C-alpha cells in the first residue's frame, strides 16, 4: 500500500474546510491510478509531500496529480 502525506504551511490562509476538501478530492484522483493508496492532508510547519512504499516514478506521478488537484480547486471546492 502507498501512503501519501501532504502538509501545508500553517502560515497560508486557506478557507475553512479547504484541507479536508483537498484530502477528499486528492484521494479520489489518486485512487484512479493507485487503487491501494491512502493520502492524508494536514497543516504543519511547511509545505511537503511524502510518499512511502512507492518508487520515484510513483512520487512524480503523485506530484502531478497533487498539482492538478490544487490548480483545479475552483472546480471541486465549494465554500
């Protein structure tokens, strides 16, 4: 199983509910390519992506999916 952890810098001003909404949408998108994956999004001291039990190719693909998800927030995030 792949484990993904995305941390978002706590100094960023995000709308209420954005972190949980990002976690839900990211999991949906990741599970299309990796059915056996678990992703967690949380606030921390800095922005970071951690991928456990994956190859460098997996990490690159996950980075792309994360970027696409973040950039398309207007499509899936409802305030």
